[in-house]
C-alpha cells in the first residue's frame, strides 16, 4: 500500500497548527513518566492493549474522554505510550517528553540509538531521554547554547523534567521548520499581546514568526500566556490534528478511499491502484473527521478519504477524513450491457459513453429497492455514480429512474391503499402499484386483497413495476366477529357473543372505535347487540372495534317539530319536510356550541322551529347538535337560487340560502363570493333564525414563525412569510400541538419556532409545530437525504412523498444537492418536503471582540452587515471540517458564515 514520505521539518508545523497553542484542548504529547531517573517511563514502554475505546488502552482515560480519539490514534501509531496501563492525561508535558514526542512524530526514532552527545553536569535529562535529546540537538530542533545556559541558570530542576511552556514549544516549532532567519528578523519587535512582557525577550522573534506564519495564536485576542503549561491530553490532541495537514507515515498506517463497507470488513483503494480489504472486529475504534466522539461503522460514508491503522490485516483504528464523496453523477439511457467484460454503454445526449464496473456495483430503483444486473433493461433511464479516485474510473452505483422492475421478494406489509401496497423489506420500505389481476393467497388458500392487513408477512412477485402475486405466510393481525355484550367497569375488557357463548378480550390502550356516521366515537357509543368486527394484534389485544350492522344517518339542517320530555321523543323535519320521530336517551351525545349536555338539561331548548343536526340509527338518536354553523368542503354556489352547498365530514351535503353574506379570507382585502373555490374548507355562520348564511369563513393552513410568547397574558405573536406580525389570545378554543399532533401548552412554543397555523377566515384557531432541521448534508441517495444538524444529531429524510429543492430563491432538481451542502429541511402545509440550500455568506474576517462575543468582518460598502454574535452553539471550523477556536482566525482570512433565522450557526475558514 502507498506510504507518504516523512521529513523532520514537518515537525511541529503541524503540532502547533493555527491556534492549537491556544490552551484548552490544544496539545498532545507522546508520553513519558516525567521522571528524571533512568527508567524507561511512559515513553519507554508501549501499552499493547487493544480495544474499541481508549479506556481499553489506558485505564485512566475513560471512554468518552474529550481526547479519546487523539490519544487512541497516537497510541496505536507509537507516538504516545503509557506506563503500567496509565496515560496520565492531566499531567503536564516535560521538555524531555516534548523532545521524544517530536522525534517520534517525525519518524526519526530509528536514528535515536546512534545519537551520542556529552552534556555538562548542569544539563540533566533522564537516562531514557539522553539519546532523543542528543538527536534533537543534532537535527537543530533545540538551540544548544540557549538550552545549556537555561539549564545552568536553574539547577533546582533538571532541564528534562521542567514542564514545557508555550513560549518554549513555540521556539521548538519555528526551529523545527527552519524559520530561524524569520525569527531573527522579527526579534526586535515586541509581540502584539498585552502579556508580551511576561515572555523572555529571547522568545520574541520566535513568537512573532510563529504568529506571522499562522502556526500559533494567543489564548485570546490579547493574551499569549507565554508561561502557560500544556498537559498530555492537550499535546496528543494537537499532534493528532496536525496529521490532517501534514501527514506522516507510521507502521501499519495507510490512507485511501473507502470503496466498500460491510458489517465486518472495510476496503480501501490506494493511489497506486491497490485495493486492500481489512477485517473489522468489535474492538476496532471508528471516528469521523467532524466529531471528537467514537462513532459507528454505519456513520462512515463510502467513497470518502479514510485512514486506517492495522495489525495483521485487522483494522484497529478507522477515521473518515473529510466529507468529500469522490463520485460523479451521469444520467443517460442504457444502450447495452456486456456482462462478460463488465462494461455498460450509456446514451448521454446525442452520443454513447462506456462505463466499466466490477463486482462491488450496487443497483437500486428510484425508491431504493435493490436490483440485480439482470434487472436492467435496454432503454431504461438511469443515474450512474462513477468514482473519481481510480485511474480507470468504475461505476459504483446505478439508480434506475425509469425502468420497469421485475423481481421477487419477501417482507412485511406496512400499508394498504387504493391500488397500492407498501412492503418493508430488510433494508428498505417500498410502495408498489398492484396489478388488477393480482393473485392473492393466504396461508395457501385463495384470498382477496381485502383480507390483507398491515403487519402481514408475505412473499411477492413484481412484473413491470406491478405486484402480480402475494402469498401471505404469517398474519400480522386477526379479525373476529360477534355481537356486543358489555364493557368492563374499568373499560379494559370487551365481552361479545359468538354462537350463543360469551367471549372476552382485552382492549389495547389505543384501540380505535369505528361507527359509520359518528365522528370520533367512543366505547360508550356501542349499543347492545351491535354486530362487531374486532381486530386483534399479535398479543391478542383488541386494536379496533368496528360496528358493522348499523349506520348512523345524519339529518343536517333539520327543524324541530316537537319534543315530549316524558317519553323523550323528538320529532324533526328533514330538509325536504319529511318528519322523523326519534328517541333520545342518556347515550345520546348532545352538543351545544362545543359543550356536552345531558338530555335533561337540553329539554328546554328543544323548541319548535329550532335548527339541529341529528344522527340516528333505527329510531334512536345517537347524536344531536344545536346548529350555529356548518363546516365542510365547498361544493358550489348557485347564483340563481342564491344558495350555497357544502359537503360535511360524514359526506352528507347541506344546502342553505345566502343572506348577503360577508366573506372572510386571509390575505384578501374585501373578498367576495367569487373568490371562493370548489373544495375550499369553509365555515358557514347562520343568522338568528338559523335559516340563512350571513358569514362565510374560509379555512386555510399557512406556515408562519413564532415571534414571541407571552405566558402571563396567554398570547402568541406570529410572523408571516411576508413579514407581517399578528397577535392572538390562546384561550380554551385555541389548540396548540407538537409535530405529531399531540396537545402541548403555550410555554412549549418559543420565538423562532416554525408552525403551521390554521385560520378560520382571518382568525387563527390552531397552531401545530413544524420540525425543522438545519445542518450539513452527509449523504445524498436515491429517495433520501441524510443531514447532520448543529447538535451533532443525524436525521434521515425520505423524499418519496414529494419534495422541492430551493437554491438561491429558485426551485432546482434534487441532482444539484451534494454532500457538504448546508441545508434547512422542513415540510410545508401539504406535507411536502422542502429542502432549502443555504449558500452561506462569503466574508473577510477582521477581528473578534471576546468581551462582546462579536465577530467583525470587513465591508465593501457602507450598508454591508459586518457584526455577528458568536453564540454558544456556533460551530467554528476549517473547510476540511476540523474544529477551530475563534482565535485561529486572523485579519484577512476568507470565511463563510451560515445563518438561520439571523442566528450565526457556523463559521467556516476557507
């Protein structure tokens, strides 16, 4: 496999890259006991334990330690070593340990044994460190005169055991990279830090040179902290991060492109054309470039750059190095496929192109379902993903966009719709159209589609994208029938009669009741001798109770003719004038403008001429509503008869005369009847005599943003997409729900929250929170995208229910999405996925005010915005994803700012 050439001048140019000399988690050191004795110490005895976390390498570094990633890697590379199984992450790094680290980091340890040098009595280092220090003097990493003089000036502490300071490390770095002349030229200038006087003047030139070269910054905008000390975990972190910019080869380490991943193997392609597969075990440590925490194999993206450290063919450490997916996409039509030579000919534009592939080729349809090469057909429209890392590029994936699919499979049926069926296979859920001549069997017997239920397991066959055969092999649910008898007092058990014998079943907590004609019926709406169809889950609990022998007939806009309280008989005339005598009882659901009433309390209101809506079965009144308004979908307006017709939720129609009605329509000034459209959701308010419509409120759902929440006043302010703000009282009639429709309190809303607002006319009556994810695309696949948000969480969005991609204010195709794009993803009011690409603001960095936590950029025009608040959640990183401290930025740096709702989420140094 290929190896990179190391050179000693790469030393700590990487070690102190940017402001890793800024304190905090900035340094890393090879190891060392810190003892001046002749013992090998931590730098002399490697800890050979291997594990899935650094805690298995060193007992005093717990899994999840902030430097786990870096200590793990450097330990396996042989740069840091422990003593008696301990790493001592909080111990300060001594000067002799820093020298050992530098030598090992540069790959010069094979020259240590030959390094011989006599030290004066005042210059003392541990026996183990003598040859390392001698080699550092010979290579020019240490200035002999200055170090000998410093040792002689303070003999109370051995030179080697003295803790390394920031100024000392800075000098070591500058000399290591051969910039002594620059340091000499800048030695007469005092460093531009408020605490520069704390530094020995002999270090001034080195500090100035390191800052001008972009190697080091201060611990803040005005402080360098020259005498500050560095602990071993910090040193390990610094050297580890340095390798990203200045790679050095170590035994068993290689870097290439991930060309294949499985549960127990990873394959890397190297620049010399070699492909090597490594075994993965439960103890393999896995990390990503954009996280300090241990990760999983599933988080690695194929076709990205990665580094592995191996032993005997087993990967002991894997790290994805960046987010750059090294593939290109070509769309065309299949001309021919040569299976023998592994070659695909694709018509692209007016000509044909050849594409090579190998046995690792992945093929799927547009829904993500896997296909075989034999499923590909000439003339099919495909999207080909071809790698960009091989000398002879290979196709790594083919997505069939327009070819009919024919195959067999098995899975669990999750949803059944008109003409469609959704089947969950091992790795994907796909919705297929069902052939009108589909052959259905259930446990070997002929069956119909109507007998199939969600949860059934089935073997299926697909011909030309149509399900042609379904064989249900295991039942997901069971249906029973019987006559309703009773419900237990606690409501947890239902008793029904089958063949004259009582049977009892437990009722699931979320059981659904279905009675035709009744909206949201409950258990109390069941009547004795109702014929029931019970649906049982795998545990034998009732999940659905459906009344199958009675139907509730609704009489909308009925007129009361009489009511006899003694017999509780109500007589009404329907819209055609036909009378109906109905019996009321304690089970009759009576609604007065949203308030439930007992039949006794409603008796005085059941007067002749009053308008009501009543639902009945046989001659029993099931539901009774006093009419103040009607809500439904607009069917039409007859201008000749001056009538309006709507269709209610129970599919019944109501036709009412109009009395010069006012129309309320959000966003429309002085709307009229002509502004109404068939299918609009409307609420019709009646006059005092309940016989004519005087007000029509058009219902709409619009997406808005919460501006503020006033808990004390029980009010919320909303801002529309046009920037208009309105305030609403959230009383008992106002509903607030979360993304799943569950009721929540007002205090669970916050400024900036995106919500779907339901309006009746111009009045807001309900708010539903909308889930919004802002972050970076880490994967773009057929039918789905994966986003890592700014909290580090990964979210997968399926795009099979429709989507829209917006970029720079215009709608674009999903093919323009790329890994690394910053996006905001939400669903609109029609449940369609909206993916908005955030291009970021390209700016030039000026300065940072730590006290005000404000980042300043230069302006090209007076009106340009140049001040941005740095929030605790603001991410600051380099273009390759490495985390940075804001002090790493310097005047003139090109940066990209990513904002969401005017909050600065990310700063990327280019």
